[in-house]
């Protein structure tokens, strides 16, 4: 009888141990994962934090890591521990429970070297369904050029009307989320304010901060605030008159990366000008919209 009791006790202990191991394996914390690189890449970055994205090291495709936890920042990041004991964060879309297959695209150039902490961390958004993330790196500089449309407020002088023209800007990104933008635009209209033969030309020269509010794969959403000088020139029978005063704009837009170096952009602003004060006006509440192409140059550093 004692032998049977001892045997039953051993079976119970063994079953409880197996049950505990199964439960531990079902949790994401402490479980094993594998690095799953985007198509065409041979490595991903391991970040020290998800606030300033300092790079700790570079992880190769297929490397095994231990999953320690998860944060919901920017679509979800996993805290992992590498085989050599480093702990950091990677986008959760780049970790899989199953060892990923080898890359289907040969890497012609050597993989990028890891950047020392505080000197070059790109901000990585979550990837979707294994497609290449063309917006993965934040460019050091962005040059934009395109079409501009202004719904111009003429106050009591005439009804609102549309002025068409061009818009150009250059941005230098000093952090993954912050850049400094300079903007120049010109808009034109014939027979403006309802006067036959009267041509109106409006130019603005503005600058200010540009903030990247959201980045996910190829898509970037940004906002900016610009201030500077506005100039309105009215020309009738070859005789021009020009008024200059404060101009500012607040708005933003959306970029979509079509290649690593080229994006398309659509944006709009509340656009206020005051160049009609000298002829009895106060200020003009305008709406400005633009579409065009962005050329992306270099890669931003985090500090």
C-alpha cells in the first residue's frame, strides 16, 4: 500500500511540473523568439529605449532572442535579451515565434554596421505583412517641390477666389521627430478681385518647426508651424503695386515613400496674411493646399 501511495505522489508531482512548464511556455514573457527581417534586409537594430532610440547592436535575420516584455509605443515594441546578454527593444512585427526562412533577395552590399548609442538611431515603424518598409530610415534632409492652390480671402474688396502656383520647401531633421523647415511659395491670378486686366501675384517666405507625429511603414504624418513675410503685387497696365507684411501658416500633411529616396506628399494649411492692411484691410484667412514630390537625403541621427 505504501508503494502505491509513493508512486501516486511521484506521478502527481511530475504532472504538476509539466503543467507549470506548459503554462510558462504559453506566456510571451520569457519565451523564445526569432528575428524576422524585412525582405531585402539582412539585419535589424536593437534599441536601448523607445524614447530616443539609441542603437545597442545589430541583430541578424534568424537570431534567437528571449522575449522579456512588451510596450505599446509606436505600434508595439518587444523587450528582448540576445544570446550575448544585451537587453533592448525591437518592433514586435520583426520578432516571430518560428525561425524565419532565409531572405529571398540577395544582399549585394554588406549589412549596415551598428551605430554607437546616441550617434545614429533610425526610428523604425512596424512593418506590415513582410513588405519592404521604404520609410524605415528618417532622412537627414527633405526637399519638396510641387503644385500649390490658395483659397484667397479678399476681405470686403471681393469674394474669395482661387490662386494657383508652386510650393517649395527644404527641411533638416535634427531628431527623429523634429525638423526645421524653410518654405517659399508663389501664387497667381488673372482678373483678380473681379477687375479685368488686373493680375495678382502673392509670394511668401516662411520658416519654422516640422514635427513628425506618426510613422508607420511607408506612411508619415507631420505637422508644421511657419511664420515669415508675405508680399502681394497687383499689376494693371504694366504698373505694379506691392504690399508686404506678416504671414504665417499652421497645418501639416502626409508623405508616402515610393522608394528609399522619393516620397509623394499632400498637405494643407490655415494660411493667414496681413498685406492688405495698408489699403484698409485687416487680415486675410486663407486656405492653402499643395501636392508634390519629396527627395529624401541621408539619415537622421538621434542626438
